[in-house]
């Protein structure tokens, strides 16, 4: 009798509890996938909702709920340039998207992953992710979503071209920036006006076109596209979009020597970037503020922004290093189960075009100096051959080490990929530890390391001691010998 009474009491409670969980899951999914979610709730609240949704969905084995949570967590972390957290969230979402055949979410996750890998300077894996994303995008039935996702591909290739221009200071990359900006604008223009993400992304494409013309010195044309972008994005609830326009306008004014107008634009964009923790924008605006205050003799404000910029860059360097470690672990985990895929040539062709298009343009410009030229997409390209010898690469590394070049780690990754992967197996290693490993591999002595890095001998010895401890290297073993045998 007592047993029956207990069942009568607790069964409705258990049933109601399960029913509540399912209702809560559906409510959270609807909220998170709704319009203007970041304006309505803010990123921190969205992350909290995603955590709750994932926990409840896992308990109820609701894979759509788990996928939604992983997708939007990845989006938030991607926006913040938290590459490590983004990669971890993506790896949770990808198998769910594949199992559910949710092609839009699958493509989105691959694109967030590719963007994070690009930011961490793992270009090879990033290109692979974009190639996979292209194949997934082609399976999307909804035309709006299909064109939106293709916009995202071209948008990222525009950013990559800007990165190459900045790194190599090669004016030919300006043509690639304009080409991919126009392609991204073409794709987003095909999306219906009722599509919820059209306006902010359309404004983003217009910004890129403005940047391309600004780099060419065509400021009138650049202003025209900045005007278009501002009119569209000022209506958006998420003010990061219009803040980016203000920053670009400020940069242009500063380059033209109109300092006060530049500062007014930056002061409009900076609070928005800091509020949203928008690292992409902060990385661009802090150096300009430093330059402005240095030019105007305000050493106090110059030092203030120098410190903020350094702190942000150091934080991102640590995050990106962790991201590479995370990616290396994911590669090991999936290497035995990954199916062989047919090669996709779409993205490699686009990436090769970044290099080849400017060459073609320059050739035809020289041939017909008084004729206008059009950038066209060739039908087929062949991969350029590697011409740099191993000896030249080592000399390059030595030269960069002597100059304490900030890109030393990225070049080392390409010259010694196997050693780099082995070093990533030690999760406690920081970017500074990896830099020390490079000096050891190059057989550079302690005194010279101190000289090149502008550090004291004691500081270098301390770094070597910490490295030995983290990697469990016996005291009677030479660090130089050990790393060459690794």
C-alpha cells in the first residue's frame, strides 16, 4: 500500500519534470536561433543560455538542442577571436551536424573553425576546412542560406588577402582584395530582403569594397561605399557593424592628416568594440590611437594604449597557442576514423588566384598601359612549384631569430612541421617556450639569445630552466642535444 502511494505521489512529479525539461529546451532553441539575439541578451547571457541548453539537451538526448548550443557558442567565441574555445565548441557540434545532416549548421561550424585556424596561423588546416565547407554548402537546398554561406567564404578570403597585403607589403594584393570583396557583395546581393542577416552582411561587403578603394588611393570611391554601409548598418541593433565603419573612416582621415576628425570617429567606435570585447576591431584601432597620441606628443595616452594593445596581443597569442594544441589533439583523435574524401578544387583555385590574379593584371597593364582591364576568374590553374631550398629556409629562420621577428614561430611551423607537432604535445608550453625551442634548434648560444631577445643572461637561463622542467628533460642532458633528437 505504501509503495503504491509513493508511486502515485512521485510519478506525476517525475513526469512533470521531464515535460518541463523538454519545454525549456524548445524555448531555449527558439530564443537562441531568434533575430537580434546579441542585442536582446548580450553575448554573456547567450553563452549562459547555450550552456543550459546543452546540459538539458544532453540529459534528454536532444541532438538538435546540443547542436544549437555548440553552434552559437562557436559563433560567440569566433567573434571574440577566442580561437581555442571556438575550436573546442566546433568539435562538439560537427559530429552532431553531420549525423543530423544539418547542412547550414555543418557549413557554419566548418567556417568558424577555418576562421579560428587562420587567426592562429594554421593556414593549411584552415584551407582544408574551407574546402570541406564548400562541398557542404552545395548541398544546402535553401537558396538564401546557400548564397549567405558563400558570402562568408568570399568575406574571409577578402580578410586573408588583406592579411597578405599587410604582411608582404605587396601592392598587387590590392587587386585580390577588391576582387573577393566584389564577389562577396555579389553573393549577398542574391539573398532575399526578408533574410534576417542580409543587411549587416551586405554592409560588411560594402565596407570591404570601400577598404579596397581606400588602399588604391581612390578616397572618393571609398567614401561612397562607406556611406552605403553606414546607412544600412546604423539601423542594426548590433552596433559593432556601424562601429567598424566609424573606425575605417577614422583611419582614412588620419592617413590624410585630418587628425581631429579621425579621433572623433575612433572615439565613436572604441567604446562599442570594448563593450562587445570585439578583438578584431580593437587590434586595428589600438595601434592607430598609439600613432595618433605619439604624433600629438601625448606620451601618457600613448603609453596607455600601448599597454592595452600589448595586453590584448599577449592574451590572443596565448589563446592561439592553446588553439593549435587543441587542433593537434583533435587531429590525433579523428585520424583513425576520418573517411577519405574526394578532393575539392574550388577553394585551392581561389587561394591560388590571390597570388596569380595580381600577376595577370600587372602583365596586361604593362602590355596595354592605356587600356582598362577586367579581373576574370581563370578556368584552371596549376599549383606553383616550391623553389626555396632547405638551406635558404634555415638561413631565413636564423635571420628572423637574430631580428627577434614576431613571425618567427609561424615560419618555424612551416620549416620544421614534424618537430612543431611534437612540441605541441607538451600542453604547458607557452609561445615564449616555443620561441626558446626555436633558438635551441638553431643552436644559438645563451649569450646570443639574450642579445637577440634583448633580455638578460639570467632571464634566458630561467627560461631554459622552466622549459627543462615542463618537458621533463634530465639535468645531465643538453637541451640542444635533446631537441635535435626529438
